[in-house]
C-alpha cells in the first residue's frame, strides 16, 4: 500500500501532486493509493471547513483508490501522541510507501538526518517551532522510532510543496471563500481542481459546508463550570482555568481566544483545549487512551504516563538534589534515576471551621483546584452546603500536586478521610 495522511480541507492542486506521486509508485509496485483522512477534527485540532464525506469524495476524484478515516484523536491528543498512533496504524495496515511534501529542495536524506536525533531521544513534543518542515521531521522521527517495534518502516517519498507565488495553503483557500460570502472566487481556479470546486459548491448549497464549532456548548461550560469541574477537562491547566473564571461572561469566540492568550496558550494548544471543552474530554479519558497505546508499544518512553508522573516527582524533590526547577527538568531529561518512587497517594490538611467539620464524612468526594491567588484548594459538596478550603501540604508535595495538575492529562481523585488528628483530604494520582 501507498499511504498519504491528510486533512485535505479542501483538496487543492498540491494535494493532487501527492496523489499523483502515489499513483506513479503504484504503477511500479501494483499497490493501491490509500488516503488516511482525518475525521472529526483536523490535525491542528480545529473543526473542518468541509465535512468528511465531501473531503473523501474530493480525494477519490483526485485519484486515490481508497480512503480510511482517522477518528477520535485530534480533540484529545497533541501531535506528539497522535502521530505515533497514526503511523503505527498505517504500518499495521500494510503501508510500505508514504508520500508527503516539504519545502522546495528538501531531500529525504536531509530530513532523515534531522529526524534521527529526535528518534534517539524518544520524545516528539520538543521539536522546535522555528525548525523548517518540523511536522515532516516528526513523521520521519516517529517512523524511525517504530522500527524497534515492527522491524520495518515506511519508505518516505518527499515532493516539493506546491508554490504559486507562495505556498498553497488550505487555510488561505478557506479564508478567501468565507470572505467572498461563501462563493468560490475565480482566483481559486488556479489552485483548486474542478472536482473540488464542484464538491465544495454542492456542500455549500446543502448547508454542510462550512463546519463550525458548537460555540453554545463551549461558552456554556466556560460560563458555568466551577474551577474543580474545569480541572477535570483535558489540557486545561490552573492558569487557564483562572483566566476562564476571570473572563466570564462569554458570548463570542474572540472572547474565548483572548482568555487563552492571557493564560499563555498558543494557537495550537488553544484549538486543542477548546475542542476538549466542546467534546467534554476528561483528563482520565486522555490518560486511558495514552495507556492503551502504551500497552501496544506505540508511545515513546519519555511520553509515557508514568514518565510524566516521575518527572513531576523528581522536580518537586529538587531541594534534595540542590537543584533549581529548570536544572531538575534538565537532569531528568538526561536520564537521571529516581532515588525513590513517586508518591501516588498522600493526605492534605484543611482550614475549616468547627461547624463545617460536622458536615464532613469519610468517603465524600472533594474537587481539587487552584484558586485565584495560585493556592491549592479543594471543594466539598455536602447535603446542606459547599465547603471550600485551602490545602495544607509540605512544600515539595504542594509542588508535586501543582505539576500534576498542570500536566494536561493526569487526573487526580480526592476524598474526605477521618483520622485521629482530624479531617484530611486523601489525594490519589488517578492512573
């Protein structure tokens, strides 16, 4: 099989060149050209302009033999996780040759050389943003990494990106159509095949194009969820949650984006997080998804759930090693061994009044969050009231908990426990 992984939103003449390259290989090998087409959300975590069926039809009209949907990944996972899953799927399906496009005059040996250092590290989330062709390099690196599992890898065929006075961009094509009141401007005739134009026109007429976010669902959650409830949603860290609370009341999408900018989120992470809010993706759901692929040997060692927890633990114990937080991160990345295993269950004290103590019973659920002042706290709902309290923890345990909270996908469970010395909150790393 010859594989191409894509959004194709919409299929333009640069995509047609990819398929033509696939057809050229197929003439020599007798294989079929298969498009692995993202469905639901794009690789950049956004809703699609053209629906899946329209993009599938475009791909087939452009010369593909078959289309395979890629579902359930891009509103849950970053590319560092979704790319290994997609490549593993393709290798297991029997894809031998893979076709992609990169900047002009970029060769396979050049990309392979750059990718090998990332493959050696076994972590694909740290590829510099300013590195040209970084997404293609990630694919090369993961392909190298997965050789250890499959003892085979896909052969990469790289063609030059189509340029017509600049890179042909699906984003720019979509923008021009929207700004032209959902009519396809004549200028796009030079970058869009006629089959794509006809399919787009049909989708626009039928109301299936453009796809949009469910803004009502997003703003409702951002307007009404408590800090502890928001803490359960994947990819929301404490700063983002406090920015959401501070920015209420939300009506427009621009307000949503502004809130995440204030929290230090870039465009890609914002799109992923907003998609997670829209689809109510929990941290536990993401953790279980990652762990399921860990068992299949698809997730690189440094991106495994256990490694994320170990990193938080090591950094929280930095005083034992006479290191700053940044030095601790660097040491951990270099493979330093833990002196003791991460603590997976620990107790925190409370600051509550005597009449509130009477309302609490062992086994009650507690929601963990970070308040507007950056202090770790919990919320307990009883039959009569809602009790909030700061958590009392030693410094290293407070650091550990905060790092886990900000990990984007490590869920925490907390319950009330009665001990001889009073009421405590038992916190468990929920993996």
